[in-house]
C-alpha cells in the first residue's frame, strides 16, 4: 500500500452475511449482502438468506394467493399419509414373511450374513423374511409415529421460520448451500413422480378388478403397466392410470382453493370408510385372536415398524404449501402435528380391530394378504354394503394420496424455477396456471 494512503474503512458486516477464510477480505455490496450468505469460497456452497427468500416470494410475479387454513393443511397431510395401504399393509405387516431366495444373486447380503452367523453354516443362508409382529403391530405404529413426530416438529419449525414453498429444498438452500439444495430438490421431484406412478398403477389395477366384479372387463393391453418386473408386459397403454393423473392435473390447474376443497371431500370419504370398518369390524372381534399379542417379542415389533414406516411418509407435503397458508407460523405446525396424530389413531384402530377379527397368521399369503380388510369382512359375513364402502374408501384413498403429491411436486418445481436457473422454462409456464389467479 502507498505510504500515507488512507485506508478505507472495512465494510459493515450484517448478521445475514457470514464470511470465513479468504472471503473475509472481499468487500461486499449491500446487494450481495441481501442475496447471498457466502460461507465458502465455492459458489456451490453459498446459502441464500431467509430474508432474501421471503422477499423473492413476496415479489408480485412470484406471490401466491394465501387460501389455506389449518384444517385444509391437516386434510392435506391426512390425504398424503393415509392411502389404500391402511386397508392392505396392516395384515401383511402383522403376519410376517418367510421365503427362500432363488439364488445367491437374488439374496439380500445382510440377511445372508445374519443367517450364516446364526446357523454357523451356509445351508440356510438363502432363507429370508421377518418375524411376525401379530397384534403388537399396533405398538409398531405408535413407535413409528413417535419417530416421525420428531421429523414433523423439525418440519414445523422450519416451515414457520421460512414460510415459502419448496419444503426441504428451500430449507437446505438457506442452511447448507446451492449444491445440496439442487440435489435435494431433484430428489424430492423424483420422489413425488415415482410415488405418483406407483399409486396410479395401483389405482388402475384396483379399478380394473372392481369393474370385473360387475361384469365390466377392461382389456389388459389398455389397462396394465407397459413395463413391470423388469420386462415388457405386452400392454400398449395404461388408460385408467393416465386418466386419473390427467383429471387431478386439471384440478390443480384450476387452483389451490379448488384442489384443497376436493381433497377435503376425499379425506372425509376416506375417514368415513375407515370409521365404518372400525364400527362394523368391532362387532366381529374375537378377543382370543389377540393372543399371543407379541408372538415374536420386541424383534417382531421393531421389524413390523420398519415395514409400516413408509406409511407415514407424506406429512412433509404440508410444508410445501407454506406459501399459500394464511398464517404459516400458527397453521403449519398445527397441520403437520394434527395430521400425524389423527393418522396414528386410525392406523392403530384398524390394526387392533382387523387382528381381533381374524388370527394374524391368516394374512400370510393369498387373497387374505392382498386385501386383508376386505377378506376379513367377506369371511365373517359382513353385509355387502359395508364391503362396498371399503372399496370406495380404498379408491378414494389412492386418489387423495395422488393429489397432495401432485400439488407438492408442482409447488416444488415452480419454486425451484424461481430460485435456480436450472428450471427457466417452468418459471415462465407454471405461473400462468397457478393459484394467484384462482
């Protein structure tokens, strides 16, 4: 530095700008300060400040209409969490599973190691499965709910602090950096797409089976997945799966208010079907079927929890709608926690009633494993009307789980188009159809 030259004062640091290492020597303009938290020399690890995120969300061209209240958010969470699995998975998770892998190439490595250590030989290495939980699957549901509640509380805290769309994508952008947000954003989009495909295919198969019961047979070539189990099925197109996704897409294009109202109706139908089963099935319970309550002890409870854990996935979809919530600091925690509590009570109730109606060993295989609730009602002579209510509830459950995932995917894609240049086409297209014009 030239002798006698006056040093310029160091730029004022704000709480939003943290600098470490060589970046501490670089002056920052006020515009840079408001946009980016430079916690690394590398742009990939730079975070965007919460103030900047909220400011972008409040810009006129990005602002979404705030139409969702606490109960709409709760219904959104229930719709995402409870699908048709509540009528299917409970019995199979309680019954356990035992099978032999066809070859070592198809065997699970961890199971092989455990079997060899347990038996001391390779004779039973290909035997796979899990111990039955029996009626104690109700405890598995409770333990999983406790574990999910911690994640739910984290989502509730972050969603109330950063009340904008994007869910985990936005939270990672504000805390971890651009590269982590980019990875998580694409992971979430992939999650919603793959889950919707699976549910749509399941809806198609279930619809086809129910129509066949009334004498209406859809051709396999137009009502089956084109690719399944690693090979071509010979089908040309899955028309029922395509139609349900198209209808829900048109509903979402209409606006979030209309989508939320439709979701509320479907959730009410689904809960009504579950409550109908609890009342009708409760009158058919034989307490002797609850013994032994935990046939495999705590090991069965834990493995049962591992199977049913994914049934709780979906409460995070509530946080993606944060930007369209009227009072996010109050309503988002309410929606996430209440939806978890209600779903837990329904899961436990169905498990206790179903496994009181028939012995858990009944649901090991066959039709009893494919549709435990419908099978139990049929075998115990329940009125056909009540069985029809369960069918309607299962179909509605599939549709109501498709809708929140589609909504979350749209919101995530729209918000990533605002925040990252990777999605420029979405930034131009999606706002044309979104809820600010609802």
